[in-house]
């Protein structure tokens, strides 16, 4: 774990009051923790724009009766097997399946994989959760 650095910032009263209210509603214990979360998110966003290696989860909801969709989903994952670490499948109800695909790899390849998933027709919902290993050479982001 890296050393802590104390910072001081100036910000308008109404903005910090709104920020504190939202942070409290989200269960963040302190203003410092809330600001740390924002900075961490910004660093992850930067890695996804300019970094080398990223990690994330792609969540998909689909009707498993649509067999062309299921076949394309499987083929796409096999085509990117060097970045797909694993996938988790849940049968939500009689029709709907949820799949969480955990990915890690070069940012452009992960983005390309995500585009290929988005291009599959018939998905009910897809979402990308961007994350990081914190190991890119140009940052020291540490999570504990
Ligand atoms: Ni299923």
C-alpha cells in the first residue's frame, strides 16, 4: 500500500454540500473516501483511453431461445479466448439468461471484443464495467 498524501482543495459550498449528500446516500463513510473513489474512477477511465492492460466485466442479458444469438455469443468468446478469463452463466427465468464475461488484456483488444458483443443482434441488455489491475506502467493506482 502506498503512502497517504494530504491535499487541500477549494470548492463552492453548494457543490460540496450536494457531493456530501450523494456520498452519504451511497454509503461512503468519509469525504476523503468519496473523493478517493472519484479519483480512482477517473484513473480507470484514463487507463481505458490510454493504458496498456485493462480488466472488466461485460454483462449480457438475452433470450436463450434465440439460437443464432447464442451461437454467435459462443463463437465471439472463443475468438477472443486470449482475453476472456472466464464467463458465468445464470438462468434468470424460463427465457432469460445472464452472462458475465470477465476480460483482461490489451485495451484495444478488449474494446474490440466489446464491440463484437454489442454487434450481436437480439441482446436485451449489455453493460460494460471498466476496471483495472492497477499495473499499468504509468500509474501507481493501488486498491486495498
Ligand atoms: Ni441460461
